[in-house]
């Protein structure tokens, strides 16, 4: 979507054809069958910060801005370039998701803008889920619900 064009010759995401992207990156994407969905460890090209997340995409993106990758997947020499960065460095695109759940990467990335992030993401999620469970337990007749479901309490 950040690139100039998205091509879907097989109609994988709707009617076959091409659509203009936002034009913020000098890249084009061709959708292809064979969705990629995998957990990855990578490092951010600009800051060198390690990151973990998951890669998800359906196709291939090419173009001049791919010469400036957002990240490199893998922790060793020969790691593969991922994503694209505009010539002026103001726009970055990536197929990597969930990166900001990684406390170390988020702190390094936002630190590049002079911002501070001291959020402990996993602890915050656990606390919210625990509070939600406590709330549900105090407001629902769980024994009755389990009995209706045929489960012994």
C-alpha cells in the first residue's frame, strides 16, 4: 500500500487487476499465491536493534527503495534484507508485524526520534488479561456456564 502499485494478476485479494498505492515508497508489489507467515528474529537496519515479530505477506515487492531495507531477517552475516525505506528516510515499510511488542526494539526505534519508551508490554498485557478474568469471574455465574457446556467445575 505504501508503494506506487499493487498488482493482483490472479485475483487473490478480489478482482484480478492493478491498483495505485499511496506512492510513498518507490516500490511495486505483485501478489502471488503462497502466503508467508512465520516468526522471525531480525535487526533494524538503521539502529542495529534486535527485534522479534512475525512476517506475513502474499507476494513480492520490488523497486529502488528496496535497496534501503528496513530490517535484515536473521542474526548472522548473510541475513536477508526486508522492507524498504524512502530515499529521504521519512517513510519505512515492512512485512514484519508485532515489532512494537518487543520492548527493546520499541525503545530503540522510538529513541531514534528522541522519545522514551519504558513500557513492559508482556507484563502490561498479562495485567490487563488478569483484570479482565477477575471482572468476568465476579460478574458471571461460571459454574452455571460450565454446567451448560457440559464441563465439570
